[in-house]
């Protein structure tokens, strides 16, 4: 009797594993492996390292140009320099000017200050993106960056300096205070030092240069200095001031003009629109008699792909999970999936135990499912069973039963917007609507725990993550995963 063969493939981003398995006969306990192996691709072929490196280089060049343009525009609008000064070529050794200013040998003129700031815009120091990559130290980058940072620190220890500009002058044997110090465009070549100075060190010396220059340069106020080189992010008022100067920053921009950067959008989608919805809306608008241009604009508006933090994504994620669950090797019926979805809507989430209980009650105790394997592959995989965190918080706190349907809806919507809901807020809301708060007072008064626990939903609401532009909140224990566990 002939045996059937099964070809199995494991496709990864850098390799493909394969195996040929011969089905087991009635006399064999296990199937036999006829052959197996793996095909490994070179890194440059599968990950496009060169193209990615060129793209990173182009983005760095553009960000520097934008950074310099914003600082120059601010200085021109504040009447610190003129437009002609802004367009002049840079000084051949701006680090020499910065070092002289730090040591008190020179009072920087407005145009010299501009040359120094423009040089610092190219050499801001290394921080390993600590503004958005939490959990990494300043020296926690790759091996090359770590070596460059350590080399810079060694040079500062060697020369007994505390700033980047002074260290470079010492290493290149430039003595401050001498008018005949040798320098031109090509020499000294400070970039050959292979150093990466810590970002905090550079920030401190830039602020020191600005403070020393402020009394001598009209218009260089404390407000302008903070916009250029403050350590903490810009406030709403400061962004408004920049807007008056014609400088508009994106909402995800963090930090000052010199040391700030755009925070990556980790929750955005690669595809900005759904092609299926776009086609449907486009055809429907054309049938209504609208022009092709209006139909395209309407389709673009109504076919946006939602972010990971919105009700639509939670519904989609839960539906996909229910479709992937198997009972005795078969998908769950539509009726069972519908009942489980309704249960999730009422309770705000499902759990591994509740799924097993619901399926066994409908299909029998001996039904074998893949639930155990599905929710043990990753320690946070069970967190993907959240459907409506606001409903789950209200139910878990025990306050849900004490509220009328209208007040319950208001409380849930407030939690979805990322705001806290306390018993006092609910009591005032009940009284304003002419409803009794006796049940709520009795419920909250029975707690024998700490004052923090008596605050009820305020503690839970603080833990929820506010969604950007969406009327939903992420699960209280999903600050890191952000609802992306599907």
C-alpha cells in the first residue's frame, strides 16, 4: 500500500525550513521523516540593509536641514540676526568659537552665535533615542555607538574637560585666546576623532553658551533660549509662540528646536486606507451622480484604516481570535462565536477559563480545543481578549450594578476618553439627574481597604492608556503592548 507524503515549510524573513514527512502506517507509532533542511539567505538579499541605510541617511540630512532652518527662522524673527546673516557660509571652526566663549576668552557676536548653533545642530550628542525607546541607557546602543561614546568620555578624562567643544580643541591642539590659531575649512578634521559625546553634556554646554551671550545680544531672551535648547518638551504656550514666528511643529514632536525629534508612530498602519472600502465608496458616489474628484475625496475620507486603539480594532481582533479557535479540530460554529462575542460585550473581555467553560458547556466536557496552546505562546497573549476595557473596569469594581443605564453609559464613555471616574463624580451625576445614590454610597462605604482602593475607578482609569483620536481606552495592563496582541 502506498504512503502519502507531507511537505512542510517554515518561511522566515532570512530562511526557509523544509521537511518531507511520510504518513504513519497502522504498524508505526510515529510518522517518519524522509528529509529536512533549511535554505538561508544572505542578509543583504532579504533585509535590504543597503537601501535602508541610504534611506536613513537621507532622513538624517533632511532632519538636520529642517532643524537649522527652524532655528535660523526663530533668530531672524526675534531680530537677533538678519536674513543675510542667516544665509552666510559657516565658520571653519565653530567649535573653536564655542570653546572660547565657554572659557571667557570671547564674547560671541550674533552671527558667531548663529554659526555655533548651526554647528551644534549637526553635532547634538548621542542619547540612543531615550525620548521614545524606554528601557535603554544612554550607552545602551549598538557596539559601535557604545565604543564612540566611551572614546569621547576617555578624551574628556584625558584633557580634563567637561564640554565637547573644549575637548575637540584640546585633541586638535588648538589653544583658545590666540588669534593666529591655524584653521580652515578642511583642517582641523574633528570628525575623524570617532567620538560620540553624551547628549546631556552637549545640552549643558549649549545652554551655558546661550546664558553667557544673552546679556550682550539684544533679543536673546530667556524665552528664546528655552525654545532653542531647553531639556524638557515644549509646552502648549511655547508651541503657540513658535506658531507666531511661523514655525509649526507636529504633535508628535518632542523637545526643543535644537535637541527635539519626532517620536515614531508605532501604532500606525502600513496601509493608510482599505482598498475594498475605498472601491465600494467610490462606486457608490459615482452612482449618486457625483464627479470623479468628489467621489475620490469621499472614498479617501471614509476608507481610512483604523489604528490599534479604537473600538473597530478591538472588535476585529476578538473576531479573529474566535475564528482561530478550534474544537476537535474544527472551527467554532457561527452561533457559538456570536454568543461568545455577546458575552465579551457584556463583560468587557473574555478569559482563557471563560472560553474553555463556554465551549465545554455547549459541545461537551470531552471536547478538545487549542485554547491552552493559543494563549500560552506568549505571556501577554491572554490580554488580547479585552474587548471593551471601560466595561470591564466598571464590572470589576462592582459599581456597575448600582448605576442606572444612562449614568452607566456616561461613566463608560468618560473612561473610554481616558478620564477618571470616582464615586464622588458618580454621586454628583446621579443627584444632578434626580436619581438616588443610596446604592452607590452603600457599595463604596462597605470597603474596608485603603483610601486608594475606596477611590474606586479613579485608580483603574489612571492605568488605562488614552487613545490618540479614538473613543476607546487600552486595557489597564496593556501599557506596553498597546492592544497589538492579535
